[in-house]
C-alpha cells in the first residue's frame, strides 16, 4: 500500500535553534482519526517528542505515525487481557526489557536504591501479568564489543577507505533518524554498523531466548522500557523485523514515565510493591546487583572504544579518561598522546546544537575526530524526554541531577568480563567472526531515498 510522506523542502530544525530541547512535536496533530481517548489519564498520546526533535513529523510517514501511536499502555493491556481469555492458543509470553538509563529514574523518583528500584519494578510488572523481566545491559555488552572491534578495523583501513573514519556511534535512534533522512550520504557511511542495545535485545529475546524456551518468536510479546520516545520509532525499523515469523523483535516501547502512569492509574506506590529478582536469559538464573558501563550519562561507547583502541592499536593501558569540555559541557573531547603526538582524538556530542556544529566541520573537511559518541538529548540518555520532564514539559533539573548521582554510583562491569556473552558468541553466534554475528548484531544505515531524491533539504 502507498505510504504518504509528510515532507517539506526544509528540515524544520533551524540552524541555530538552541531551544530545540524544549520543542515537542505533535506528530499526529493533523490526523484526528487517532485521537481516541485512552483509559490512562494524561498520556503522551500522539505527542512524539523524538528526543531533541531530530526526527520530527517532517520525515515521519503517516503509517509510522500510526504505528508509533499504537505503542502505548493500551497495547500492553491488550496482551494482558488476551492472556486472561480461555483460548490459550492466542496467549503470548510477555517479556519486558528495561534499559539501564531508566532505572535511575525509578530510584530517584521513589527515593530507592537502584537495586531496590530494579527489583520493585520487576515485582510491579509481574503483578500485572508479565512473565519475564530482563535487564538490557547484556545487549549493550554485545553492542559495545562489536563497536570496539569495528572501530579498530576502520582505523586500520583509514588510508585505503575514504569513509572509514570518523566513526559515529549508532545507539541513539533520534540521531540515526536525522542522519538517514536529512544528512544522508555525508554521514551514513561513517555510522558504526553495530545495532543499538535495544535492537540487540530484540534479537536476544526473539532469537536466543525463544529458542531456549522452545517458543516461536511470534508467541513472545516483547516490551522495552526506555528513557525516550525515539525508541518507539526505532522498533519499527525494517531491519528489526523477521518476515519468517511476521514478528518485530520489539513489539512495543514504553517510556519510564508511561510505566509510572500505569502505577498511578492502578494506585500503586513503588514502596508497597514486593521485590522480585530480575530474570536472566539463561534459564533459572536470576540477575544479581545492577551494573553499568563506563560513561557518565550513556552506555559509555566512547570510554570503552577509547580504552580498547589504545590497547589494540598503540599497546597503551588507559585506566582513567580525562574529558576536556570545549564549547559547552555537552561537547567534550578525549585524546591519547604517544611520543608527544596525538594519536587518538574522540568526542562526545550531545544535543542538536553540538551535532550541527560537528556536521558543519565534517562538511568543511575540518574534522579531527576519529570517533564521536553522538546522542540527540542534551545531557545524554538519562535526560530522555520520556522520563526527565515536569508536567508542563520542562526539563526536571533536580530529578536529573539525582539520576546522574544514582547512575554514577552503579558499579562498572566491562563487557569483556561477562562470561555469558563470551559463551553466547561461541554457542549461539558460531564464533566472533561468523556470518551469524554480522546478521544478528549488525545492520546497515543508509540515506533514505524518499527524502533525498529531488528534495533540496537545507538542514
């Protein structure tokens, strides 16, 4: 069927729109057909904030808009109600995977330790009728390991291959959407091909876990709890769909704030919920205490790739990384010196303003960086619009500060030290250099032709 694109000649992001983080896009405001009232109050119904509004209604199809809109609490309750009916052939196994950057929100909001928050959130979801609750840290392990290896390979090919460097991180769907729809070929060949942790978690749940449980992937309904609305759009990517089973790898994304709305609707306080240990993908084993990756406000791609590259390429052990803030605290630089020469230059660019400055430098050929961790939200993933906003849509700075403290206090575990990951590379993915690794853990980011062809987009 035909998909109608809502496209303007010019991306609606203006060149110097410093207030972009407060802009919200009502992606479906023109389509009253979707304005049905939800049983939950004050929902972000058709409001798609798409983080720093890097993906706005100018490059969303009406079909995408409709499908994003369906990803709300009603969809979760549709499955829960389906499972109460006596026709067991229609029942689904309900699995919820929680992003590490969502947990500090629940901890800070309800004044709990992060381990308490994880177990109480698990208890709450299971009280609703969810069968399994997972932590997506293991998916981030895979994503970081694959990104590390890809960076080293790109660095080694930098003289033969024009687009080998710089390499841009691929974990933020707001940034990816903007790169594919607006920046096109200038940037897409530089994006790391490793899937984001959300996409890898989809492969783990509907691939590895489904096989372990002897389930067809379409019998599992997989929900992700994430800090931002962009993840809803990411779940719809075609490369995230298994035609054989007519199944998306992630069926529904709910923001942390939407989970709290369910609690409010049910009149449940996190303090009163029974603590239940979080499930692992490996049979009867339960998750222990919450761990995170290096990095202050994200999954820590920059730090892990930097340390790995320093060791692999220059045989240098970097213990501590020193960030140097440049124009603002959301644009920071990290360098490696060897024999008086700068051999690695990495940057973290968060928020639309910094992304624009970075792209301008790339266009002018004045780009010094080997790797950039790009995130659409100023302040990184913790500041996702699905959890760090007050009722009137303003950033909740006090809550964000608390979340940053909670996140920083979580112990760091290196992806290399996760024995389950190493075991899965061998048993499930047929070795680290296999075709299955490419198929399961990587994807291709490319310019979207509908936007690029015949449209002079001035970003």
